C-alpha cells in the first residue's frame, strides 16, 4: 500500500482481461455489503474515486482486501495516479459480458436499502 | 438426510420469509458454479425437482451443503414429499424483491457457458 522504493506511478496492478472475467467471481465480489456499497458509489459518481474517498466501517487492511477482491474479479480497475490509488467501475466490460446484470444488482441494492430504512 | 424415527412428510425445513431474504445472501448463493447450475436447471424446468435429479460432480454431503445454502438464502424452497426432498425456485419472491436480477444472472450464466464452450 505504501511503496517506498519504487515510484508509485510505475506500479501496475494485475487485472483480468475482459475474457477472463467470470460470472461466479463477479457475483462473489458483489455478495459482500461493503463491496456492494463501494460499487454503488462508483456507479453513482460515474468517475474514478480514490480509496480514501470511501469511509468504510472496517480496518484499512480489510478495506484493501475488499478492493482487491473487486479488482481481481474484474468489477473495478485500480490505477495509481501519483500517490493515490484510483478506482473505476469496469462497466463497459461487465455490460458487454453480462448485459443488464450490473444494473439489476445496483437497483436491487438500492431497493433493499430503501426497504431496510436507508444506509 | 435419512430420517428413521420421524415420518419424512412431517419434517419442515427452515426458510427465510420473503422480507428476510437479503441481496448479499442471494448473490453469495449464486456465486458458486454448482449452485448456479442447479438454479439454471430449476429455472429451465419450471417445476420442482428432487435432489436426486441433479447429477453433480461433488460428494453427497457437498451437494446437501449447496442445497442448504440455496434454501437458507431464499433462492429455493425445499419440501419433503414422501421420501423425496423436492426443490423449487422461489422466483416470485426473488422477482418481487429484486426485479430482473434472477433473469439477468440466468442469462449471464447461459452466455458464459456458451462462450466457454458449453457445460
């Protein structure tokens, strides 16, 4: 998380190519409430957001874990810009592979949050 | 699995009520390829199917585990009919809670199976 000996801007994080993304991995990534809230925020903002944008009720190492699960499943892309790790939703890839899935999950999450009294 | 001292027809398995079903649990249940194949079969057949209908590449105890995860998350209902445990998709509940979600997951699963060369 805090590279000292290498320039952050040259670090590249591993991502699955579009054809390597698997439905099971995406559903698993979305099956956690913290990760689902991150994805909902990214979808709503429609732009890259830094990790520090998200105020999550978990430790920093758990936060890192959640972002890694999202990245390795192909749900988000993470790139270093200067010292910030920026996160973007891979909507084009997900919509191409699984038409309608992301939107139905986002709508389901919003509907459930409304039913349960917000959050 | 093999009740001896009680009549199978009187055994009732625990299910969440519709309002107790949570999106995260449903997505988790669907995030396993075995469970996803069971749900795809149930959706395609549009009727209750016995556990023995499914020929899965796992042990019987693992099969039982997968069906339990599907039941406890609210994805399927399981009832004993005589000595057979019958499984049905809770489509009405899922469609009411999460419109379009089940169909988009099923379509995504079918599309992925086609891309990967069947299964």
